[in-house]
């Protein structure tokens, strides 16, 4: 196991003080403290989802769409952005609408 942070060491000590059991604690990929064999969950995550808070007015009523693509896609998008002066959001929306036309599904009109 990698070097532990002070908080993980404190967690191990607290578990030992409370239960008398020595536990080796690490973080699972989701940030949940588990013992080393990943069978016993020792604590629950502080937060699974972001709490409701401030949202920019320009994002109200919209949703986030994310994709992991080859770096060439980003470079080409930036070139289109430089040539047209349009925002990435506008360029991607246009591209999606072109795809919707290609596959004969309804397009989206923004206000």
C-alpha cells in the first residue's frame, strides 16, 4: 500500500481504539475508506454528489454532455473556433444538430 496520509493513520488508530482490531486502511477508487482487501467498508464517503449550490444563470435549464475523445478532436474544434469566432458550445451544438439531421431525428433550437 502507498504511504498513508495522516488522516488515514488517524482513522486506523481510531478503529483500533474503538474495536481493538488493527486495520490497514486505504481509499477505494470512489474515495471510500476500506480495509486493504476491499471487503469491509469502514466509513461512508463524505459526499457522493455535489450539493446544490450556485449555478450560473447561463446554465439554468441545460445539461452537461461529456465525451472522452482523441486530442485531435479538441485541436480541430479550437481551429474552427479560431476561424469562426464562435464558442465551443455553439460549435458543438451545431455539430450535434448536423448529426441529428443525418440520422433523421429532431434537431434542437436554442433561444
